[in-house]
């Protein structure tokens, strides 16, 4: 569709910007609390919070305090939270057995949150890096990340999370074939209603550093993840990956990182029309937060503008560490 407008002065674009009511009537996109998923970090202990230096304002919480955080999120209308564990070094192994331990941090947190806040959706991360002594998302042998053997581990991990009450599984590993394997296993185990939000287009990005600090993977990582995460130069490949994951049973798809890849978000939504999400990753958060703390930008306005960018690019929602602050700002009518 080609936009049509009369020549000046019959058409004055400033007319519809001249007052708040007219700007509201002409606004093309909106940001709602319903668009937010809040990523949170869980650690061992009771009554424990741990600061993350590279993510100002973000903390790890023990399960009891994470339940309280989930209650706050639910009270603000945030529909979902996503769990990421900070796993102790002594339980990390090359075979990643802790990943499917029914009593690992993630699974304990799922059960506690669903017991106390049943109406909030709990999303999980399905990847081996928090449990891997090599820091990789998959099993490693002789320096090579193994695909099919990793998928077998991911199936066990996902079933343990589903058994614990997870509503949404987020496979972030980027192994080939994992969506089909997970969907088949969930169906066979009676978890037909567990949704899969696939990290379908996940790039080998420099923006993940603070997250790796948060889950304790930075020091463990040997090498890089370029053999399984996407080349930042590629766009068409993202569409092929999204199509594959949808064909294998993903209910929703994600682009990660977010703002540097808004073009990918738009292409995915326009091509497939499927529920499309982006992850405003730790590096994106840290840049906005750091600039705001230094007084270089208005942090709240930059936060809301960045989140609106995802909606404008076609995203149905966004995973963001700003979720609590954004929900409060939206409630106050600032969005």
C-alpha cells in the first residue's frame, strides 16, 4: 500500500502532533504491560540477594525472594517471568547432569512460584551453559560442540522443567533439530499444553557479556559460540531457522539480541505472522542503564522508547530486565 497525502498546505503533518489528544488518536503502536516478560536470576540460599556489577539494578535472588518478586510482577500485570539459574561451580560438569536434576535451582523455583503465584506464567531456559563446566550451551568433546547428543540432554532437561510446572520452555541452545525433539517428548509425556518459545534466530553477539556474569558462565566459557549461534551478518538465514522451528512445533519464536536486530524482527513477523518476540539482552540493558546513571540520557524515556521500538518492528512482546520499571511507567501513563 502506497501512502497518499495532499500537497502542502492542505496536508500539514504537524496538525496531528499539535496536542496530546490528537497525538494519541494518531499513534500507530502501543506498549502494554501484556507485552512484557521479565527475565530473573535465581541463586542458592535463603533470604539472599546478590548484585551483578555489570547489570546495575539487577540482582540474583534466592527462591524465597524470587517468589516475592513474582508476586510483585503479577500485581503489576506482567504476564510471565523467565528463570535463569546461577549454578554453583561444584555442580557444573562436562556432562551437565544437574540440568535435568528435578531438584535443581530452576525446578525448585518453578514449583515455588507456581504454588504461590499460580496465575503468572513461568518460562524457563533450555540450554546447558549454566550447568556446563565448559560454559557452552551444548556438550563438548575434543573442542567440538556436539549436536545430537546435546539434544538428548535438552529433552531430559525440558521434561524435568515441564514436570515441575513450567508453562513456557525457551530453548536457547541453537542445536539443530531440538524443537522437534522437544515437542515430540512433551506430547509423549502428557505435556501437550506446555508452550515452546524458541530462540529461533539467536546471534553470536557481543551483547551477552553481562548475562554471562549473571549466570556465572563468563569464566567457564572456553572459546566462542560461533559454530552454533548465528552470524550477525546474516538475515535470510534467520527466516530459514524460524520456518524450521515453526514447522517442528514451536508456538512462538524469538529474535536475540533485540535492538541491533529490529530488521530481523520485522522480516520474521511480516513473513510468518507467528507470535514474535525479541530479547532486550543484558548488554542492551547495561548500555541504557549505564548512560542513565551517568546522567547522559533520561533513563525512563530511553527505556520506554527502546521498548516501543520492538512493538514498531512487529514484535508481540519483549523479554526485558526493565519489565518492572516499564510496568510502573505504563501504569502511570508515561508510555
